C-alpha cells in the first residue's frame, strides 16, 4: 500500500515541494533584507512598549511602512491549508469513488480499512510536513516585524505561523477525505471542503478571544506621559470610561495634564479621572493559545477521519 | 460436488426500491456461469454483493463457505472485474502489475504479462491512452493474475467488437479450464455465451427467474411448431410441462415449452432450442420460471 500511495500521490508531492520552494525563494531574501533594515534603522536595541515620539518608535514606524505590502499580502498564506485540503484531501477518496477504481483496488488482497489507513496516514504526514516547513519559514520571516511591534499574536498574524498552520492543514485534509466519503464526486467534495473549512476557521476565530480570560490595563487620559503602541500582546479592545465606569466610546485618548488640556480640542468634554481601558492577552499566552487552537483542529480532524472510516466501511 | 458460491435470500435495496430480492442460488465449483437479464435486472448488484463491494439488506452470501466482510482470505481467492473495467488512468500497465504484486499475496506476474503480450498491449503505456477494449483486457489480466478460484466479471465483453468478444471469451475459457476456476460473468449479449458457459442464471426485475446447467435446461425445453390453436389445448399434451412463450403468425403457432417427457403428438413439429431463444423467451414472460427444487413461483406458468 505504501508503494501504491506513493505512486498515486507522487505528482502531487512534487507540486507541493515546488510551491514550497517558490515561497522560500520569496520569503528568504525578503526576510534577510528585513533583518538588514532592522540594523540599518538602529532598531536592534529597541525593546518593549515605548512612549510616543521616542526615536525608537519613529524608526519602528518607518520600518512598518517600508514592509507594509508583504505584511498585507501575508494574509494569503491563511489559504494554504485550504489548498492542501482541496488538492490532497478531497480527491483522495472522492476520485476513487467517482471513477470506480475503488472496485479495482478493494478487490486486491488488502481490506478497505488498511487501504484507507495507509493512504490517509501517509498523505496526512506529507501535508503536515509541508505545513510545518512553511510555518517555520514564516515564523522566521516574521521575527523583524515582531521586533518593531507587529505581534505574532494579532488576529490574522496568529493564523500564519507557529503550530496552528499544521493543525489547519491536517484538519483540511481530513475534511477533504470525509467530504469524499460523504459525496463520492471530486468537485462537490471540494465544495464541501471549502464551506466546512471556512466555517470552522471563522467559528474558532470568534471563540479564540475566550480561550483564556483577558487581562485589563487602565491608564488615565490626562497624564504627563502615555504608554506608546502595545507590542507583543494581543490587543482585544481599547475603550474610554468615565471615573464612575460609564462607557464613553472606543479608541485610545491621550491628553496632556489637566491644566494644559483646554488647548487640546480632542480632550474637551473629558474629565480628570476618565481612563482608557485596554483588554488584551499577554504575549506569554501565545503558545497556550497556539496549543489550544491546534488541539481543537486536530480533534476535529480525528473525528472526521473516524467518520470517513465508518462511512467507507458501509459504502456500497 | 462442492459449492463455490452460495446466496440465501439475498436482497439489496436502494431507497425503497429492491434492486435484488430474495435471491437464492448456488454455483458449483468449476462451472462457467452466465448471469443474464435485461438492463436494471440486478446483475451488477448481485455481482457486487458476491464480491463484498455491497452489503446486503437481506440474506447472506458465502464464498467457498466463508463470509466475505473484511475477510482477506476470501478476498485473495476472488478476482473481480467491474463494469467498464475501471483502471487508474495515470498508471502505466506495468504500474498496475506492480500494484497487483504489492497488494496481493498470491500474484502471477508472468501470467499477466503473457496474456497482455498475446493481445499486443504495451506495458509502458498509461492505461488512459488505451482503447476501451484494451482496458478490458488489462482489467481481465489483473484479475487473472490473482489466480482466483472464483472469477467475477461484470459485462466483460460489452466494450469489445464481435471478433474481439469471441477471442476474449475463448481465451478466458482456455485459461479457466486449466485451473478449474469457477466463473460468473454477466452479459446482456446472450449469443456469445452459448459456447462459453455451462451454467445459466437469468435475472428478471430483481428476481432469479432461471437457474441451472445449460445442457439440462436446453434439453428440457423444445420448440413446437404446428397449426394455429389456443394454448389451453396444449397443456394437456403429453410431455409438455409448461408453455413459456407462444407466438402466432398466420395459421401457424410456435411455442417454446418446458417438457417433462418426450413429445410424440404428431400435430407438432419438435425442434431444439438455442440458448439465445431460450433466454429471450423467459425474459419476455416474467411469470415463467424454472428453478431447481421447490421454488417460490412453482415450476409452471
């Protein structure tokens, strides 16, 4: 069965290797130039959250602007697990059933159970290796962004690196396999895979802020100095409250000390004692969140594979 | 006589429609059986149930006196070629032989190569580039290379031209005769089967209608030709057990009858019946049936 699986999927394996090579050919030079820019802009010695106007903060903004485009394009990487699920997962069972070749292979000397076990096992292993390699590459490439304060923990950045891409990819492949066992045609199985994958990702994304209780930071509107942009952490919301706890709207408002505030129109209408409240997950929770999210998708993948086995055992 | 294949009350339902109902039959070892019937009669369903590709909703199948489900021991003894001979179209013929060698404990590559060489099929060609007939030959070679004790073929000759069809069946019969393989092949082309098969199963609207050895069945049926008359009169004729089919043309009546003794009535000219006429007569009259032993419908019309 191992030979059989390799023979059936070797072309696919080659395509994915080529895709990985192309992505590496883009990300490695880009990453190297970003590391150089860090040094050139003198950012090597800038750490932590800094006050607004600090030279380090200015240099960080320069860097963030210069490399804004690849940052924006990186969102496309969120679709890679889905593509793996579509092309490696969905046809795995669906194509056999659509072309009737299951009637050839199931009549050889191996049981359906073993047939599916080896095929799914090897394809999942290959897909996971691909995802892990890409994820590691993206993690390395992201390091300069992280140094200038674009957290890996952000809503979208979280999805592209660390453990979760491996979880998403395994889930997508398992979903494709199960979809093929459910609808024995390649294109409908692909459609089910797309719908299921996006649905699951959105649902978990909505639930993600609640994996752990959020922490809160308060700081007054009127002060001599204000904390600058938060880095590393995952900022959920920043709102303004009055001293007695009334919600005055979203946003971060910083005003000079009360005595001088009359000159600043943005500060009109606020009282001393009003405060900003930021809800966030600290950077130290990053790997906890990665583990929880990966665990959710791996558990879902396991259920889907069990479903596919049960379904094919009865398939007639 | 040992039994290669036995089904008891076998049934399969798709939705509310029974594709096969209450099918009880047994096939002795070494027989080459033809499974005939019109399209939609349940031939493919029956073959899939026997091969273990489908699970019955009623009754059960035993192959070499064993149950099939996830039974690699039986799987190794059964060769199967599905309708339209599905193959992996991106595999070369040689790849498929490797596949067979890897997935089967008992596998005769030389046999497959020899068969393919005889019909001029190149091993290095992807099967997607072969003609339908060549693909059927490859699928058969793969099934034969398992050296099966029971070979199941679903419409193996449907994609072949008449000449290739005859050669195919001859080659098949030649090789199964050497090994004593039991064969069950379905077809809706009856004419070709007369020389190839020695056992007959007729399926009609999901039921087994006729079952038995070809020689015995043909010997016990005759065609009677005589002056036009009503069938009711014939039932009394000595030797006639049942009228399967009657046709009237002008002043002449032609009957296909099942006999239970010699017919000496001078009013009738008695002729032998061909397998094709025999099958067509039964298919045209779904109320008629002839089964060994006591049967559900009885053995008479």
